[in-house]
């Protein structure tokens, strides 16, 4: 390359670099509907005016969104090699913005197939369209998203009565770096309608015979038609029920479904009546499970009478009443009345408010990673009623680290447990009630427990409240108590026990609580006390630690002036010292046997001559008999 050519190349490169930003900042052109194929419109790595692609809609089969026409589909082809960077929104001419798809597709490529023919696109279909109930949401799909999906937002938001004609705006933001993309095709598909169905049906409140729902209206609602039936039934049309369905009518303001049976699950559809003889298609179904209708409660624990406990992992929390913390688990349920210490987990208060509840504190390694906390009942005589509402409790699972909870029963004194219900994971910031059927245990004396499991982080404060039985009888604290014998010496730890409603046998447990140190085999009531070693071998405190039993002595009778002896037997393997006085004085001899001078016992009278000596034991540890024992040496 010549010097001139090289210089020209650098000049041209500099010129292109200088005008490239100016070229990139040209606003996207107004697109027809449908657009041309293979647009090749660059998607800026930002989210501003340069990422707004106007689509001019000039024809539609109606004039008023939500009344006689609605947006049925948005069709797209986008070429991009990292779809998770893209945030896609759609704005109507009236300014309403709906989220279409944000941060989906992970590291995969493209929306649709950018093969140049524009016949394989991604379809975002309105929830009000026929067949939309069976479509997956785009957030649960994978690139290149071929076929039809529900958008993340709801196209029903556009149904505000405004005109469908004008400039719709497709917003395609790229919030990543290093990966690029192009808009290749876009089309908005409208469909005429006389009456749109409700969408986003949610169950807000449920009782034993009714349910209150929320919803997003389809059109100008005149009346609302409910149809409910067993799960899987085929609904009807207009104001007529299908086989197995029941139709009722409700208000468009606050839909309340009545006439339900207690403790049952129903599939519910909604239809709108938009005027005489004008009905929508069915909404997508929603499941409604009614609660029980039990008799009055006979055992209730709402924890309002319990003392509050320190709010930290590992705190000891003594409970009274029909429920108590087990002593042989890994941490305790704590009584609380307000929010827990960690934000974004635990309840704000008890249910229904103004009282106490119990919860598992998750801030601490001793209370996480599947550690167990047991809430154990008294002995309960089960009385089951006609329906399945024999007991209930409220639970609260809010936090990304929630572990799990199971409700269990034992019929053999706690040797084995059967799970009657279990749940785990984040359920949202809401108290929920669970009813339990106890028909299988009617007439039996059993124990129940809540077996809580710590999660894998601090956002795992799960809670319990309002534990109630409807007919069963509290028989009180169990009669049989077994204590942990960790060192296997036959004596149990009084602080670690299993209370059982029936005689039972637990490995590593005994029926007494006499051990004073369950970690030392050589410290128990059956051990011999070694005196003066400052160690309570036989678990009776210091009652005999420094007490040396007086020795046993032998007296003797000899002839006057003869050779004789006195003897004493040490009790604690010590040494005998001999004295002539009961207290004080100097020892006149050492050893088990003392041979006094015979001259001392020369008797010159008719009466028996007696000489008294006193024996005292001195142990190796330095203990001395608490009193001296006398021994008599007699000469006749």
C-alpha cells in the first residue's frame, strides 16, 4: 500500500467514526401495519427515543377499544444474539403502555426466525382471545419463542374506549452490552368483538360457602355470570350452564360467588353480559377451595397468653398449655407479637391482629440448613366430627429462604410419627388456614407435633398461630417421661426428655432423671464417692464430699500386765492415727493396729482396768474422719 493510499484510508476511517453517532441517532421511521419484511432496524443499547418504533395503524374492524374491537395479537421478529438483554413494551395511541416481554430467553437468540421470509414470528396473544387459556406465558418459554404466548402484561389494559387507529409504539430496549440486535418485522392484529371476557381472575377471599374474586373487565360489563362445577367439567355458554355446572349471577363491581359447599374445590368460569343477548366467551378457569364449617372449638392455642421470648436464633422459649417446645430438638419456636427482626420475611403481626404468634427465627446458623424445631402437644383424645374439619391452624410462609413445616401424629407414644400435612417454600406475605381431617384417629389418644425445618438463609422466618381442635379433648401433660442417657450409665439428663402418652422404649433414653452429668460415665448416683477430690461422683452434691465415716474399731480384754492390742479398720483406704483424747492432742501411734505398753495395764485392784484410745482415719486426698472412734483396752 502506497503512502497516499494509507493516508486516504485513515482519513476515511476517521470520517466514518465521526459521523457514525450522528447516523445512529436518527429516529426510527414510521412503520406500516404490517411492516415490511427484513426491516434491519438497529436496536440501540439504551432505552430512549431511538428505541421507539412507531407503527401506523390505519384500519381496524372497529372504532372503540374494548367495545367493538380489541388488540388480539402482536407479531414480532427480532434478530438478537442475547435475548435476556431485551425489554419489550407496547404503547397505544392513547398512551397506555403494556409490558410484552422483559429479560426472557436467557443467553439464547431471536424472537421468531429472522430467515428473511417473515413467516415464522413470535405471537403475543391477548388473554381475551379464544384458546388463550392454554398458552404459556412468555416468561416461562425459551428462545426463539416460535408460536403463540401470553405477554407478561395484559392487553386488556388497552381497552379504554379509545380508537385503535393512529401510531402505536413498539419499545425495544437493550440493557446489555456487547450484543446487538435488529427489528425485522412487526404486526398488530385486531379483532372485532361485541363482548370481551374477564381476564386475570384472582381469588381474594374464601369462606365455607362463598368466594370473593377480583378481575380485569373485558368490556362495559352489565352483569357477571359465574359458572362453577367439579374440576374438569365443561362450562356452558351465554347464561346457560354446561353439564355438571351451576350458573349464578353477580355484580360487575365486586364479584362474589355464593352457594358453594364447605370444604370443596370448584372450577370457576366468568362470562360478561354486555347487553341483551350479548355475552362474552368464558374466562380462563380459576380454582376455588372453600374452607370447612366446623363445630365450636374445644382446644385453642392462639399464644396470646404466652410470654414473649428473646428474638434471636438459639433462644430458649418455655411454653405452657397444650403445646410446648420439645427439649430434644435443635432450636425453639419463639413467641412474638410484632414483625420479626429481618425485613422481607415473617409476618407483620399475628392473625387476625393484636396478639401473639410463634415463629422460627432464621438469622443464625443454628436455625438454618434443615435444623429442626418441634412443637409438641399434650395427650389429645381425638373426637372427629362429620366433615373433615377436625382441627386447623394458621401458617405464614414469607421469605425466599423458607424451609418447611409438617404436621404429624403419633399413636405409639412418639416412637413413630405420621405426616398429615406438609408444605415448604415462599407462599407470600399472607396468613393461610389449613384444616385437617382426623377421622382415622377418632377415639384414640395421640400426640401431635409441628416439625419445622430451617431454610438456607436468613429470609426464612415461618410462623404458626391459632391451633384449634373441634371436639377433641386435652388430657394434659403425658404420664410417661423418658430422659436422654448420652453416656450410657443408666441415669438420664433431666433437661432432655421425651414425654409420651403411652409406655414406650426409646434408644438412648431411660425412665429416670437422676444424672448430674450426662457426658461422664463416672459421674452418676451409682458411683462411689472419692472424698476430697472436689468432684461429685455420686450426684448428691457435697453432702459426703468431705465426710469421712468414723472407722470401725475392735476392743480387747487381757490379763493384767499381759501383751495386747487395739485395732481399727479404715473405711476409705486411708491411714489410722491413734490418740488418747477425743479431740486434739498428738498421735500415739499410726496403723491399723496399736500395741500399747503392757505396763500401762497392770491392774492392782479387783475391778477391771480400762484404757481408752481414739482412732482417726486420714485419706490419701487429705480428708479426716469427722469424729474419732473410741476403742477400749481392758485388763482384769
